[in-house]
């Protein structure tokens, strides 16, 4: 997530929509993690599926964008590691 966020910050002037979409995904992720305990503590069990969806939002977004990128329907530059890091054994892909 850090690599994607850094790419978004570096390109926020040229790709503002992607920047704001990723911020929305991170906001949902944070709301999901922060919301489950109060929901459980105060008996709002109906909100737990929404918290789970929020926690899953960044991964689902990346999977959706990856699929569209593989189908050549959408170009997604932040899926690939930077060229300076390619080939380094300590960098996960």
C-alpha cells in the first residue's frame, strides 16, 4: 500500500482522480478497522459486514484495477514496481 500511495502522491497533479480514489480506499480501510470495535461493543452487529468491506476495500480496488490492466482496458502504472527497484531481491512484487 505504501508503494501505491507514494506513486499517487508523486503523480497527484497529473492524475488527480486516481489520487482521490486511492485516498477514498484508504479512508474506507481506516473506517473499517476503527469501526468494528465500537460496533461490537455497542451491539451494532449489523455494521460489522460494512467494516469488513471497508477493510477489504484497498485489496478489492487493486484487484479490480489489475484485472482491467491485464485486459488492456485501463492503464495502471502504479501496479508495476519502479524500474530502479526491479530486480532487487528485497522488493516484493
